[in-house]
């Protein structure tokens, strides 16, 4: 019920990665940068929205419960004030979330701004008490021995809240996301819930959501990975091909993160992670990739050949088409009142703008290249490209005849320019209707420059004796030479070490296993051996005891795990190491700490998940796999029962005979 506290101070060191020796940190939320100020204001508004919504809920409950008319009138008046405040706060938050200029590049190059996505905010979560209680009750160990690990986990989550807008920030989010896999296996079981609540705010509306499922935490972190990729893509300097390529890669990875979230989660508690919203975000990212492809072709097209200009026209038409599809997705019933108006306006402006550019480049190809250089083969190629460029056949002479007649080419080019000017003016009209877009000077400059260029070209082609009515130019057939790819997140790029690995191998010491209390027994060293059979590694299993032997008399039973010898932890010890410790004991005997695994709940994993885990498994004891087990959409057909040993899937100890021996 508490309101989210303001983030104070710099975040601490988060973790030590298995692939690096330095500590990753989040950004200082108090640093005076535009982005940090924006995040700070967003967090403050999220708190106020949360408070107003609680007040509204209480007032609505009182209104329904009371029978006093005066009380009802007072509550109704209060509700109207609360709803007004909520509307103002949501409009303020929408303006913040629409602050696209904050995330743009500092380059002086004039490019159409991209649409980035703000990060989801989250409240602080203290899991110290819950984890300590679970360690004591489930694992039977002294929880104070794990204060360092718990502190490391808390610092990692705190740093994750404010990732830097670069590769280090992505690695930080990936590190925490991968660490959640181990946290799930260690402390979250079907029989008992830790009672930890994860609070996250909607990225666009600020509406809070709260769940106890760890999968909600995973999904929210994965969403922020995609959102951070959008910010990285938007900040790239697209005046050079290297920056464009980086932007393309970032937007494709953002699309992959959102698509992965859409395919693996359902019934999301917040609207920004719902299937329609994620579908819209995937299409938006792919549209921005297509826009970057057009910008790169524009930069790399040095020649002014006829076919080169037609290619630019088709690429621009392709960008217009994909933005039109995004606009249609944004205007669906569920998304219509959710997506910021500035986003819808920006998408519509881009659709009109690039449609105008497609007609402009078609006109340039027709009017500035009267004579086709080259032989007959090149002329045939140019004619074929010209015929394929138009989506429909225009009225009047055939296109093949138009290409050979300079006057007809001029008139058709003039018709294309007329459509280009109309589209430019429509883009400027939509732009003028949005207050947020009007503040973006760079967008205004781009629209004005391209509009003036088309007008100048039209005036250049216009003649005083043009009394014939201009024919309607056909639309340009969209086509691209590089289709966008949806790049799914690669969790193996950041390999992690289980923070709580001292609890023992995950295959045995997990939340889904049920244990008896730890017992300490003393075996005296006598003739005839210890009277037991050991099997396996990490930890060593008591495969059998000799009837009437010293082990049976001491209380060892078949199926027990040896976790310590003479007080020395051996959960991770090899078979030979444990045997050496047992044989090198003094005459007074040896103390063996052992636990009994009463029942093991094996998880059902689909073949697809098993394959991904095998690919993601690193060195022994390490893994970056992260199961998304929150309302899986697909039925787990053809699943197989597996057990996880260390970092690789393996058979149970019962099938391992090569390390079994009697002592």
C-alpha cells in the first residue's frame, strides 16, 4: 500500500559477471541529464497516479456501500475531482512518454526522429526476510551465512532499475534476467509462495500492477530490454551508414524482445505487455528498421541513374506501407485509447511523408533522365523496372510508350509531383494538429525542406502552355531489397554464476525438492571398512549400506546425500574427494552431515525449452537460461521428464554406475 519512494543515491555494485571482472552499475538517478530528469518525473507521476487510483477505489466502495444520500453526493463530488486529477496526471505522463526528442541523437544531421519507448518503473523489493526464512525452513541451514549473497542480489536489482543507455545497460538487464532463473529454481516452489510482491508500472499509462509470480518480474525485465534497445536505436547518428546499421540492429533486437514476450506470455497484468500492445510495438520497430534501410540506400546511392531513382521510390513506398500498417494497429479498439496521440500522429506523418517521397523520386527518374545511357539490354532493364514500379496502369498511353516520349514523361512526372505535394501538405497538416510534434523543430525542418523541394520541382516542370488536365499518377508499387529481421534475445551472451551456488548443485538443492532435517552422524574407523556404497558427484549419494555394518549402525540410509565431512562442506565435491576425506579420518572417526531427499518434483519441459537450455548452458555450475513459466500459451506436447545436474541436463544418479564403489 505504500507509495513508491524516490530513488535516492547512486546504486551500488551489482554483481561480478562470469565473463568480466568489473562491477556493472546502474545510472545515478540524481544525475542532471535530460534522460534521468525524465525518468525521475515519470516515477513521481507514477506515485501520484497510484495514490489517486487508491483514493478512487475507496470512494467507489463507499459510494456503493452507503445508503445516505448526502454521503453519496459528497463522495460523487470527490470522485469527480479524483477522476479529473487522474486525467491530468495521465496527460502529463503521456507528454513525458512522448518526449521523443530526449532520446534522439545529438548529431546536427537532419533526420526524421524515431519513436523510442520509456522503461517500466518498479518499486523497491526487499526479499531478505523471505529468502532467509526459506533457507532456514527448506534447506535447514543458517540463513545468516548467506547475507552476502542476499545483499548482492538486492544490489543487482537496484542497479537494474536504472540501466545506462548502452551495451553495459543491456548486459545489466540480461544479468538480472538470467539470475532470475536460479532464483526461481532455488526459492519458488508450487507448494509455498515466498509472499514477495513485485510492483511494476505501465510504461505508457503509469497504472501500477502487482503480482507475486516471479514470471511477472521476468516479463517486465524483458520488456525493459526491448525498451532500452529502442532508446539505443533512436540515439544513433544516422548521417552515416555505420550509425544506420547500429540503429537497424537495435530496432530489430527490440522487435525480437517484444515478440519473444508476446509468444511466451499471456494474460499480462499490465496493458503494455498485452498481446495487442506487443504486436503493435513489434510492427512499429520493424517499420523503423524499414525507414533506416531507406536512409542507408539514400546515402549509398551515389549515381543518379534511372533505375536507382525508381528503387528509391519503391523503398519509400515500402516505408509508407509499413507505417500505414502500424497506424491501423494503433487504431484498433483496445489500442485506440491507450497509445499516445503523439505516437499515432507521428506514424501518420511518416506514412504520408514517405508516400510523398515515393512520388517525388518517381518524378525525378522520369524528368531528369530523358536519355537512357547504355545499350539495348540496359534499356530493356530500365523499361522493365519502370513497368514494375507502378501499382496500376495509368490512364492514357501505355507506360512503355511514355518511357520513349520526353513530353509524356514530363507530364507523368508532373502528375507524380502533384501527388507528392498533396501528400507533403497532408503530413504537415497532421503534424500541426499535435502539440508535442509541433515542439520538435527537427521534424518541422524535414517536412518543410521536402515539401519545398517538391514544389520547386513542380514549378520547374510547369509550363504556360500546359492547358491539358494533368492525369492522375498511379501509386508506386512498394518493394524493398532488405526485409527486416526479428532478432530474438540471445541470453547466452551474458553468462552468469548462480549467486546462491553455495546452497549446492541446483539439480539436487532446489525449491521443488523436499528434504528431511540434516543429521550429523559419527562413523568410527574400524576394520572391514565403513560398510557403505557411494555413487555420483556433487553431491555424493549413499547408494547402499551393508547390513549390520558400521554405516547402518551409525544411522546412514540408502538415498542419503553427504553434504559435509568433519564440518567441511562437500556439496560440490567430486566422488574421489569425498572418498579421500572419509579414508583420511583420524582414529576417533569421522563426522558426516547428511540429508534425506524425500521427494523430487521433476519439471516438465518441452523439447524446445530443453534445446534452449542446452545451448545456453555454460561451464559447470553456470547457466544463463531463463524459463518463462507464466501462463504458457502453447501446450507442452511431447514433453520429456528431465533432471538438471549442475549446468547440463543429465540422467538421475540411479543410471550412473561408473563412479559407484563400496568402502
